[in-house]
C-alpha cells in the first residue's frame, strides 16, 4: 500500500467532535486524511471502534467494553454527545475506501479471536488498510494466516504503563525481537520515546517508519523532519494544508 503523509489519530476530532466517532471519521474523509482507529471485541464478539480499556473516560460508565454486548453498548453516548460507540463495519461503509485505514488491535481478547474476525470482515473491503498492534503475537497472527495484509508494530519505551506491561514493551521494541517475530511492513514509534536508531533500523530492514502521536503544530513540525508518515491530532489547518 501507499503510505500517506497525514494520518488522523482516532479520526479528525476536536472540541466539538469525539475521538473514534462517526463524525471524526467523516471529518477525516472530507479532508482527505488517512485514519488511525482502535478495535476491540464486545461480549458478543462484535468489532467496535474504541480505544480505552475502560468506558469511564468516554461514556462515564466504570466498566470494560467487553463486559457488554453491542446492543447494550448502544445505550451509552460518547462524552455526552449524540455519538455512539461505532461498529467497525459501519465505519468501513462510511469511509468506503476513500482514505487509508490503520487499524490498531487492542488486547481485549485471546490472540487469534479478534484477528480472525477482523481479517474476515476486511476481505470484502475495497480500499487501503493496514493492521498494527503493540502485541507482537497479534501481528504474528497476520504474518502466518494473512501474510498479504500490511502489518505494523507499535513501539514505545515511554514509561506510563504498569511495570509488567512496560517491560514487555521494552522487549518488543528491540529491533531483533520485533523483526524476528512479526517481520512487519512498518513500525509506528511513540514520539515521547522516539530514537534515531529506530529510523536507522527501519531503513536498514526496508521497513516503513511512522511516528505517533504528533499533538499540536510544534510536535508535528518536528515529527515530519524524520518521518514520512505522521499520526497527528490537534494540528492547525494552516500547517496541514501545506501537505
């Protein structure tokens, strides 16, 4: 696939548009920006687009998304708006191949379950898309069972997670590890812990380098100096219009 320069983080959202909402995805499509989004499985094994492990921040409900069926989740709204948690299949209908999709698989199910469902759903999709995850096992699933799908590894050394998860991310960020396990087409690196060595490793292994998340004009301007593709949010239209 062709890697776009601009990738809207959780859609093109802002003060009046919720992240990972149908409105955010429509706004990104209208502007011609590729989209990064997150998928999880519900209790009844449907793929929803939602980032957090807990519903609290976005819906006010202190529970995990996978504790509910999709019909139950439809009762909740995002940040008090009229927006609901969308199904991935509905997002696909909205986007319709107009822009590329970068789909992050969250660890809300056993390895292989969400991956199999995602791959089946995307087989009929007409448009550029790629999958990615922090979990190398999930990327490995695509390497083995759907090798034609563009796959990426999310890398971060930023210490903001529980100790065990931070340790796993540190190990996964070792080039010899992610390359051996996943053989990715691209790596997506956290700007908070980005290292020039990652850029060099990507170049040496013929792997595309993407950076995330450029929040604001200054960080975006820095990120684009060494990254061909940038996942962004809250960047001014004046800056974006230059690309």
